[in-house]
C-alpha cells in the first residue's frame, strides 16, 4: 500500500491569490493541489498526497500558535505517514510557516517532515537543526528540481533508510556529526589536503569551524548628548508578577514596558522571569540587569539626550539568543519608527 | 536579538557575561559584564561601590556606541 | 506550406532577451499570421 | 598570588588556603572559575586539565591569578569548557563513585596540578 | 511564467483552438525558455499558475530557432532579433526549447 | 640521516620452547618472558596471553601497544634513553617483526578503558585487531604507588618488546624500506623547486598518566625542538599515556607514525619533507603560549611553506592545537590539522574545546562519543578487578546477553589523531 502524505502550501501556490489573499485561514482539500501534483508524480505510486492544507502566510505568521493548532486538528484524521511543506524558496514568511508547522507535525504526530527552502530563507537558520530542509533555488523556477528531491527524501524517511547524506539527498546539513569509514586513512587525507592547500587548489575541511553570524556594525552615534537611547534585555526583567507571562527560558515572546516616569528599577516593582540563573540578585536590584538608574543620572547630567520611554524584555539563554530573531525584528522596527538612535542590550 | 536590531542600522552595545556567545550571535560592540546572575552589579559590594561599577560598564557601552568600528570589538 | 503560415501567434518576449514588440514585428512578416497576444515578461 | 578553586579534598589537604568547594561537582568548579574570570582573574591552568571530562571524574582543580584587567582568552576557554563538561555530565559513568576510584581520581587531579600549588 | 499571462493563454487557446496557435518566446536564458515552453505544453512546472496540470500541448519556438527564423523575412529578423542573437546563448535556447517541443507539443511541430 | 627498515612479516603467534621466528610464525617462550617481567620486584605476577586476529577475544584495559624491533646497525639501540643508553637513533638499519605487537594491560588508577576486540564490530575500530598480540597482564605488589606501577608496566612492555625483537636481528627481511632526510641545508637544496613541508608533532604531557618520553625525557619539560623523522621511526618517542584510549598515541603509533609515512611517500614529488618539530601539551596556559610561540618560530626559521599539525588527546590540548595553528598561519605558513571530536552521543554538541577560523583545513578521526555495541567475547584478557566491574554494569552498559554498549572512546586507537585509521566524521 502506498504511503499517505499530507502537503502544506500557502495561498499563492493554491491559486487563491497573492499578498492580497495572505490573510486566508487554514483550509483542507482532498488530494493534491499545486506543487503537490508534481510531488505525486515524483512519488511514482510509492506514496500519495491524501490532502493539502492551505493557509495564508500573513494569517499563519500573525497567529502562529492558533494556526498551528488549527492545522494539526485538520490533518489529524488523515493518519498520514509523512508531511511535506512548501517548498518556500526565498519567501520569508512562507518559510517560517513551513518550518513551524513541519516541526509541530514532527513533534506531535511523530511522522517525518520535509520542507524546501532557499539557503538564505530565514526559516533555514530557525529550523535546519530539527528538520530536513531541501535546498532549493531562490524562486519558483526551481520547482522542477526541488520537487523530485523533496519526494525522494520523504520516501527515504518513510522507509526508515538510515543513511542520509546532505550531499546526496540534497538537504541542508543539520549539523549532526556522524562517523563513517573513509576510503583513505586520516594521514593520507591530511597529506592530500596539505598538497592542495599548498597548490591553492580547493579542498574540503572535514570539520568546518563554527562561523560567526555577522552583520555590518551600525554607524556610531556622533553626538551622545542628543541621542535617544533604548534599553533592551534578554535577562527577563519584567514588572512584578510578570503580566505578559514571559516564559522562564528561551521565551517565545517579549514584553514592552513603559518607564517614562520610572527613575530606577526596584525589587518592589520589578523582578526577573529568567529561569536560567539564580534570580535573587536580579530580584533584589533589577538595575543589576537593566541599568536604568545609571542611565537616568546620565540623562540628567546631559551626557545622553534621552531614554526611550519603553524598554523591551525577553528571556534568552546563551545561544538561544539567536532564535529570538523573529521578534527581535519586530522590536527593531518599533525602535526605528520611534527614532531611537542607539540600543543598550543586556544579557545574562 | 543583536543582529535583528542592528540590521535596521541602529547601533547596539551588547552588555553580556559570555563574550564568546555574544560573538557567535553576531554582536559588534561587545561590553563584558560582571557575572551571570548580576551582569551590571556585584552584591558583595556596598551600594555606592556597586553603582560605580554599574556606571563604569554603562559608560563603556556608551563609549562603544560612539566608536566607529569595522569588526567585532570588545570594549573593556 | 510551412507550419508557421496562417497561424495565430502568442508572443512572450523578455525584457532581457527579445522583447514582445520585436517578436511581433518579425511574426508579422509570416504569411497569414495573426498576433493574438504579445507580452514582454520580466522573467525571474 | 594565585587562587586555587577546587572540589578535591586531596588538594585541600596539601594546601589550606584554597577556595574549596566542598561537596560540589566538576561543573560547579568551572562555574565559580568563570565568575572569577569576570572579575579579572586570569587562568593559570587550563580548566580541562587531564583527559577526563565529567563523565569520567568529578574532581577539578583550577588555578587562577588575579590581575588588573579582564582576559578574554580565559573567558573563551572557560565558556567552551563549560559547554563540554555540561555535555559530558549527561553520560556520566557511575563507576567513578566507588570509594577506591574516587581516591584515584583525587590523586590524578592533584598530581597534574601540584607543581602550581 | 507570469500568472496573468497563463490565464490569458488558457482563455485564448479555448477560444481559437490549440491546433491554430503557435507560441514564440524571447527569453534570455535556456532554462527560462524551457520553463515557459513547459508551461504551455504540459502545464506550469512551478505549480503556481492556472496552467498547473493543464496540458495545452501548444507548438512552441524560441525566436532564435532556425525553423522559425527561416519562416520570417530575413531583413526584419536581422533588424529586430539580430542583435540579441549575437549575445544570447543560442545553442542553449534551441536545445531547451526544442526538447520540450519534441516531447510535449501536440500541434505545429 | 638514512634509515633502513627491514620488515619480517609475522602471520601467526604461538607459544613454543624457544622465542623465535620460523616461516612467518612467531614463537614465544612463555617462561622466559614471565621471568623477564618478574625481574622487576614491583611486579607480583604477570600472565602472558596471545590474541590473534579473528579470535573471540577482548583485551582490556590496554595500557600500551609496542612493536618488537631490533637495531641491526647504526647508532644506538631500541628505546634509547629508556631501556638502552642515550644515543641518537634514526640511521642505519632496524628490523621489525611486522604484524606482531606487545600489549600491556593493567589498571593503574581509576577504571581505565582501552578495549581491543580481536573480532566483531569493535575490531573495525582498532588497528590492533589486525596484529598477532602478545599480551602482558601485569599485577603489581600490594600497596605499590601509582607512579611506580605505571613505570613498572611501561618498562615491562618495552623490555619484552626489546627481548622479542632481538630474534629478528639475523633474519632476512621480507621487505626493506629506505627513508632519508638530510641536514636542513642539503635537504632544501635537494628539491629547490618544491615547497618545504614540516610536521608539528604534539605530544600528550599533562602529568601522571598523560605522559610522553623523548629519548627518556619527560616531554612536558622540553621546549619544542626539531627532529629527523627517522629518529621518531626508530623509537625515540615512547608513550607513558594511560588515559583516553581512543586518541592516545601508543608507542606503536609513535613507531609507525602514519603522517611521517605519507609525507615520505610524496616527498620529492609534491613537496620537500624537511623535518619534524615535536611539541607538548601542558596544563599551564603560559606553557601553551610558550610552546606554540616556539613551534611557529621554528617553522618560520626552517622555512616551511606548509605543515601538518597532529594532536593527542582532547579537551585542553584543543587549545594547544588551535594556538599552534593560528600562530603558524600568522607566519604565512599553510596548515592542516588532525584532530578528533567529542560531539556528544547525538553528534549535536560542540566538537572541540577551542576553535578558530584560521583552522580551515581539518582532518578528523571521528566523534569519540558515538555509541557502539560490543558483543560478548569467549575470552577476556585483562585484570580481574576491571572485568568484574564491566560485568557489574555500573553504568548500565552491560546488556542481558553479555554485550556491552560503550562510546567508541573506550576502544584503543579508535579516533587516533595521527590519522592512523579511516574513521572520520561528516555533518548530516
């Protein structure tokens, strides 16, 4: 019997419409729609798309939690063997949606999930560890090449073929280090590599050093005494009793708090939501995490122009700071609109 | 977070306890803090001393924000 | 008689290649041709 | 003037003026070390001295020196060491908690560090 | 291919009959010409437009293909296409387009 | 310096009335070997056991593996400065019982792993499963201190290797290989058009159980120095390292350093292999700085265009490795580094304790944390105390069918950082 597969696409590929229809709510259609037709062809009868879930990109991204839940409910009755989302190419919100829903399906339904994206799609960084993301070109012209790869990988995953290799199966490496026996000994490989390096020929390192994710530094502020400075923290400082219920680790949201009339953060009114460290010191004196007291004094002394009337707070543990990218863009946009000149971001 | 904000062009001074992590998340202006439970303070110090310490770190951050840089820089 | 004569033509030009207008001018030299649609796409 | 952070009773026995973390684990020593580095202490010995991670030992002694400036290299080393040791705790071999083995592990940790003391 | 154009081609084909229509492309790259040709023969390979899974089977040519070129007035052709013919990868365009035509065009080959 | 290595191929090992080689068969007189080991009054007992490729045998805990050799001509003798007087080796002729090894077993401190399975899946991970092994299971006298025990076990292995090697002295080798490196000036002139290549050989030197000896000197006390490759091939470096089974270099590894072997193989064709710099891996950061400064300076001084840097062990030596790499690259010398990884059982953790973008050419010997199931073996060669512990399955590694589930770091030589094996790692 052929495997049953569920396919997720956005409103565009379902032929509902472009940006103007991105608000549509999740719907389910029997059988394959749009790219699913190509996936079915590539399955060559070994598997079949039993239904297609369609959701508008805006709707999904603005109601991630609700949309995920709705979709999971919709597809549950189909008892599928695998889930395919996209491909999303370089569409950022479509990529995020594909990644989010594929991950949720994988975790709650315990079936393999595959999606496809262009390497620079923000969804890649967010989900490549958890998901098999087939690398595609940056636009729909790559559909012809993407679908057979996604189909083949899905078939492999469903049949539990263990040996997957990103260079063969076309997915973006997930960063799992796996042993295997090479053709040559390490010493032979080392000497080969050295010869290539000496001759300026290309070679492939067997362990790429972790690279720093970089962005151009913002321009320095010219006149501090006129600058509007905002405070942002991943140390989880929130008003007492955590009104926004910011989670204690790797939070999925952030809080915006007015500090216009606040001179310093005291333990009476503020606390930390951060669960990653001993909270006593931060609860006693929240200025130890968000230095409002010092900044107010500097404002009074005219060293800085002004303090942005809101501070933004979330909880990030260590490297998880990275995954807060989605809402950091939102915060960034607000700061930009409000004419903030510089940001002091504190992390624990 | 740092990258997200700085992608709009607003300079960010990242006061953090774990400099290597700050580097890996792509911060450009890095200001080392005191320690994890209290990045901008030290409960062992008396109040005024602690304020001074905090002020020193904030001043470092301000110095970072007014310094033109091309590459990741740690401001001590 | 070649396959090209007395046909209706749909012309999809390319801004970076041969534009629709040029295609039209060329096709109109074919006997009995009729251009029913001509466009210049910006292929991406 | 050096500062010794250790949870090894054998080290404590040979040198009394150390920061002795009684009944604490390998990782606690590293975290205390990290906190000291944030206060301008520099590492004198590598925190992963010996080829035992926390899966194979529970003792650790680190020697530091207080200086007037912050040392980034020390911080980078301790942060990476903490990641590795945290990871190795997940697969800790319970044989290390046997009395005779504990004594051996104290001995190895002490031997490697003793010239600094 | 542009979604609007897909719709127009579909309507025009219904109106005039596939056997009466020839589609000529001016695409700058072989792959794009091939994709467009595929769209109006077997269906939209990007699965985005209304020609998804619709097989029109139209006759397809790229402007620089010799068959098409020879059917036109050489002076006009030179004037309108000659310039681009020199800069484009003609072999690639011919190859990609003719493969689709030979395999998937039902009419006017 | 010119060294001839004469290999006498050994295809089987048996006990016999005389220690000798006959028709590729090595005979061992058990009593003689036993007597030799027991001359050391720190050793109470020793049992001599044989392990052949394909046997259902597990050897553990392995301390060292040594190749039996004899010096036929030229300066010095086997293991100079340790069991023979200090003389510079690396020239003349040395005979090797190729295919045989002396394996020492003993629980020095704690529990040490170090498993050699002679058959089954574990055998694929250790090069020593292919050898005819003469194993010495050493039992110390009551109350012997760890240092003394380690020393006694180390000496026993070397002495037996020397003793067994003697039988090769007058034999006609099956094959003779010749290796030559000239003094630096001449060597450079020999291939003026080829890039000059060196080898930075990092030695484990952290202290008790983590030691390496060069001409008998504890290498933690050296500052990096230059050597002819043939000196190392001729036994100038021996292992005193009892920990980190998977990535320690046994004496056998030092005697048969594969990087030296393959550098010689392409010497005169792709490059001019001009010398080896040995350096150490101490626990003091100041030592690390000093030693890496020295390797970079010597590399520059000898005009290397490229070097291979190999590591021993993991954790703090990662810092030495990266320091060496960074500083040598900073001297505009191209580097390739050879290491192994501790990426966790799931392969998702940070692999090394240090990193730098300059290290852009890395060869890895595998992820030491990867788990393997070793089936039960009919025979166990090793100390009883240790076996009982494994059998007790303290960490739940013993399964009901008698197989054990361990990380490959328990297997001797599995992720060797001299590139001895084919095992490696990729990102999936």
